[in-house]
């Protein structure tokens, strides 16, 4: 699949929940054409009905496999990295993304039951509740207009009045996964707006986080990082799929990779993990790679 967009022009943009800035007009001018694993039709999102057709095409390519359920959830990661492997620029992913990346993110969010992020990423990227997209509403039929966001925070070092907690809609309240050791005062403050789930004793492992979300009925789990959380998920053997955007930028410096360490207890069992390349998309110099865990 090839996604082509015109070069960006100067002007105000819109901030997406993951912190990436993108002009709405550019998103609507995307051209979508499948080239791998086989050639397919071309769809121009700027034409009448084209955005919905493009979204439907992407939704088909990124559809979750059949047979998953809360008893066997599927964990998909969506991450971005520079050409030299940096997961951020100056601590944020905003300088790496583009309009096609945003469209893919919107489709992936609409397909998911829940979005899982670490507290550090939620704070740094200034996360807000997911916003409904009228053009993608068909992907949410039978479910709330948006998926809830689940934040993993062992210590509950969160602003209870921040938009992510206080402005979430009633049918997609933010979920906070925390520990028994978290201060009771913080837990009470966060619980004023969010659904608080105690998932661990003094820390929440990746397996405990996935189990807790599955226990709430969420079978399609989309994680957006950050690198520390994704490292734990992969090391625990919980990562079924990786959607990786490769940005045509050389970052240099000491930026982290998309998997960046983690507690020693989570590291050895699941890594290294072989992945199968399922799909490659392109938008100009951007590459979008979809990897899945090989069938056993």
C-alpha cells in the first residue's frame, strides 16, 4: 500500500492525543494504494467519499485476527522511530510523525477496545481522551464512539484534574492501573473521574496489565508506549503485533529506542522475539511496517 500526500505547508495544525501535530487538510488529500504483499486499487482521500474508502481499506489491512477474546486478548503496539532508531525528538514523538501516520493511528484506535499507555508517556505527550471521528464511525458500530485510554501508574503520580482523567466521556472513562502500595489519598483523588484498577502489589507487570484489561472485557489492546512499557510487554511475551512508522529523520543524540529496558524480572523470558512482516506501506519517505508474531 502506498500513501502519498502533498508537501506540508506552513500554518496552524491540530494536536492529536499522542502529541503529533498535523494539518487536517493534508490528511484529507492522502492517496492510498496497496503495493505489498500484492498490488491493489488506489484511493484518493480528498475525493468524494475517498476518506471513508481509504479508512475502510486500512481497516481491512489492520483488522484484528478472528478468534480473539478476553480469554485470549491480542496486544498491538503502535510506535514511531527515526531512520536511525530514535523513538522521539527532544523527548516527544511529535517531530517524527506526519499526516499518514495520523490517519493510521486513527484507524488503529477505532479498531481497538482500549488504548494502553504508560504514565510517563501520558504526561510527556499531554494525552487527552480519544476523540470520535465521524469519517471512521462505522468502525465503532456496536461500541462506544471512542475507546477508553488505560494508564499504567504504580504510584498514581497523575493530575486528577487533567483532561485525560477529568474530560473522558462516561462511556469511555479513563482506566488507571495501579498498585496496592499507591497512596490511598491519590487513589481517591484519581477515582473521582477515572476507573481505578489495583492490578499489582508494589508494581504492575505487563502481564498483570493485560490480564486486568482483559478482565474488563477488552480483547483488542492497542499500546502506544512508551518505550519502557513496550519493552516490558515484549519481554513478558505479551506482544502479538508491532506497527512501526519509520520517519525519514536522523535524530542523533541519546534518544531511546522503541523498546528501552525495563525491570530485570521482565526481560529474559520473551526476548529476542521473532516477528513476521505482514505489510509495508509508504507515504513519500515515510515507511509503515506491520509485524506480527509468527503462528505457533
